[in-house]
């Protein structure tokens, strides 16, 4: 029974050591956006507009476009829906102007912009008209107002780098569902999530929010890094201006670098997050260990010694006792 307990402990140690070895690493949105478009340098402002409207109302927003070159620019204004792209928050823009997003489409509420010419060094105030009809469902709608050379207007494969755009996030009052969950909360080095790390450099907290509601959400919060129940570091989450959104039916991750983590020991990371119009709260907690490589090597050595003591030493003792007994029997 004792040997079984010792063997179980050894297996646990081996799993921990294996985990340690497996994580040894290998070797803001600005207020204006500029782009060089086929020799035309353009600047757009703002790059994002957050709007709230009631059904049955109309609102006009201003988008300012500047031609930074010394030649005229003939441009096309397009309204493109988008959906959530990867978890970093980069939108997946639908470049085809004749295609709308299957849900949360802003395009349906915006009047066409069309073509226009912008003189060298001139700025144009484009009036974007948004009309929400009566009976429109409450929730979030989003899209992008983009501008690019008119001759490329029919090119569905147009590179996004060849255009400038302003994102519009619309909230239509009505039956709003604000529901945000934590998809995961952990500590990583690179993309490797683990409980054991061989060093404290490059550690990052990754919190992934899942939006199960019908309106875009801006989560925010604070992390507390603790050791022996003492706070040794505090970090803010989603601090950009404006804050990053989590679109409906999507997951978005926010990465926060962890500074001040000690070189050895057990650490606890606690997260407290808020979102929504009534200050809904989410909490999370995770524990991780930092063990230097030298300690891992020492652990392996001690493990080998322990295995030798458990399995090899008793066998040597038994063999020695047998030899002694055989010699004694020959002398009789």
C-alpha cells in the first residue's frame, strides 16, 4: 500500500514535470485614417461612429474626407456590411455592394452615397443619411462607409488597403438583449495556455467574451495578480478609446500583458468585468505556477533518485542478502 501511494505521487510529479517542459517557449484606433489609393492619398474622420436611434426616425452623420495630394480624385462612396472576423476584432467586410449581411445589416438603413470628385487638398463633408423605419427590430446594426477610386467601384476583389473607411455602429432602441459570457480566462505564453511556466517573461492574460445578445457590447474590467493572497499587480482590460466591441453571435479576445510576475511560485489572477447599460458583472479566476528551468532539472534528478530508491535499492538489498545466505550455507 505504501509503495502504491509513493508510485502515485511519482506519477503526479512526472506529469507536472512534463507540463513544465512542454511550455518552454521556442526561440488604438486613431481619430482619422489615411490611405494611399492608386496615387491618391486620402484621410477620413471619424473612423468610428456610435449612434442610437428610435424606430421611425432619421439621422444624418458627418464623415469628413480629405484629398492629401495635388491632383483631383474621383471617388466612389460605398456602404458595406460586415460580420465578426477573427477573435482579434478585425471585421470581415462584405465588399460586394449588392450583398448584405444575413443579420445586423446596417446597409439597409443608409442612403446610397454615389460618386464625386475631390479637388487637390480639399476636404468634403459627406452627409450620410440613416433612416430607421417604424417597426424595425431593436438591437445592433453595423457596417462601414468606404471610399475608393471610382474606376475600381465594380471590383469586388478590391484590396481594403486601397480604401479608407468609417465604421458605424448603430443601436436601435427596442427589445434589446444584453448577454455576455466568458468563453475562457487563462494565462498564456504566445498561444500556449498552461498552468506551469518555466519563466515569467512574456506571460499574457487572455480573456474571451462571447456575445449571445443582439447588441454589440463594450466589456471593460480590471485584473488583479496575487501571490499569497497579496495583490502584486493590477491591470486594465479593453482600455482603447473608443473601447473594443464584441459583436452579437461572436467571440472576441482581449490580451493583457502581465508585468511583475515573480520568477518562482504560485500565482492567482482574478478578473472582474462589467458590461451593458445596467452594469452587469462577470468574474473569473485562474491559478498558474512559475518554476525556473533549473528547478525543473533538479526535479528530474530528484525524480530519478526517488525511482532508484523505490525500485532499484530494494532489489540490490535482496540480492545482497541472498549472496550472504548462500555463502553462509557453503561454510556449513
